[in-house]
C-alpha cells in the first residue's frame, strides 16, 4: 500500500464503515474508553505494529479484532491513519 | 401457496422497513452470510444487531412452509455476545404460529487472535415441535419431523440445552469455520450431535475510493454444509440429514445486510431444497442511548 496514492482515501471509507462510531469523525475518540487515533502513540508506531493491532484487537478492553476485514483493507486503514496524523 | 409466500415476504419486508425507519444513523453489520454455521465474529460491545432469518421449504408428504427466526444479538463485552431468538412459522393450508424462543451466549476464551480461534456457545431452547427454522441439524433430524400438521407438532415441547464448539480462522481473506454441536433435550432424551462447516470470502479485498453499493467488496460469497451425526443411543450416520448450501451476502448502505442461500439436501432424510433469506441491521452503541452518550 506504500505506493498507492489512493490508499488513504480508500482507508477513509473503511474508517467510516467500521471505526467512526467509536473513534468519532475526526478520530478524536470519546475521551473515555475509545482513545483518540491522532496521537503520539500512533505516530510512533510502525505501519506493521498498527496493522498487527487491528488484526489482534484488544478484546479485554472492548476493541474488536479486525482479522475479519480483508488484509488489503487493514493496510488501507493504516494508510488513512497515517494521513491524519 | 401464494398466500403463504405473501405472508412470509410481507413480514420480511416490514422488518426491513422498520429497521430502515428506526435506524438512528450509520449502522454496520459485518457478519458472514452463514445461516447455520457460526464464525469467530462476535457483536461489538454495546451494539445490537437485529436479524431475520427466513427458511422456505416443502417436506415430502407435507405442505410448503416459511419459518422466520428473529434474532436480537447484543455485544456484552468484546469477548461475550448474548442473543435472543424468537421463532415462528406459517404452513400452507394449515396455520401460522409462534414456535418458541432461544437464548444463547457465545464466549471467546482466548483474548488474542490465533490461527484457529475457539468460541464456546451455550444455548437454552424452549420451542415446540412445530419449529421449522432449521437453525441447526442434529441427531436424526429429518424432513419427516417437519411434515406433520401444526396442530400435532405444537403439542411436543422441546426444552433443550445446546453446546457448540466453534473453531474459526481468517486466512488470506477467507473465513473458514467449523462447528461441533451437541444438543440435549432436558427430558429423558439422548444427547444428539451435529456439525456445520463453512467458508466465505469477499469478492474483492481492497475498498473502493468512493462510497458505493455495488462494488465487489460489498459482496461476500461462500458455501456452508451442515448435518446430523446421530445420538448417544444411535451414533451412526444412518437416517441423518445433510445439506450443502452456497451463501451470498450483500452489505447495503446504512448498515443493512442481506443474505441468500439455496440449500440442497444430500440424503433421503433431508429436505430436497431449503431457500433462506436474511436481513440484518446493527444499532450501534445502544447502551449509550440510555446513558446520554457512548458507553
């Protein structure tokens, strides 16, 4: 996805469909259990770390595993999250 | 026959209208289009999915029928989903009746993702013998069980406990799921066993740049197979039912999902064909409606 100029735009569609309700339209989170995705932690993480976390989720803290999303869509989502930092 | 079809289709359509009208905004339903098989997907915490599953069939020696299961699925935790099913059916040249309810819970014992992800399933079922939804096939279930008149079938009460071991993997955009089913009538009946297996894949992996309804990634296709494996008194495949069923799911805008599946019986005990249709909508963060914000 690194060379795909459209990946962030496609990732925005994936974000809208799957992430927006919890993490909000500007990825600001809800200030409570759903964290902001414009954060130092995301900026410092590698693309691989973010994709791994999306695949794993954190069931104990309410974050679903997104292993059911096609791999390409997870990488598009990573590209989108990168683009909004 | 025409009257029966109209009854079933109108209830199906009205469910869709209610879901669309009541929808508070964007919703989402990501489940696989299986009708019998369960995958590792659980409901997201705080979300409520409402789904109808319709089965249309005609047993040998019986009348055509349509059975409707309405499913309310709520995400209690990231690792725990609870569900309530309300079942009913309408049989041609016979009657329309409510056939009972089921309560089920699914729990993921492992918090992280593995190559094979186990899910434990526990269900209590309080239905009558007239239930024809075929949400699972166990023991020596067969089309003869579905052929009698409703007046006779409804006299049989089924208080049953059902346990399933769900094993599911997401590999290279494929979902592959296997379910091992054991069911016990809480009266003095033997344990009955069954299975369900399925595999699905979206038609395209990558998302489109713009919102779309007919893009390939909005369609998931695959196949499922299910059947009975006898019971503790007769642990044999003799006189058991088995089905193979292609499945197709379509993710529509506003979080509505529809699914279709023609099923084909593989043995003499099986129904020759079962046509299924599903309609689902996910209400997001229902808990927040009562607390003035997201949970």
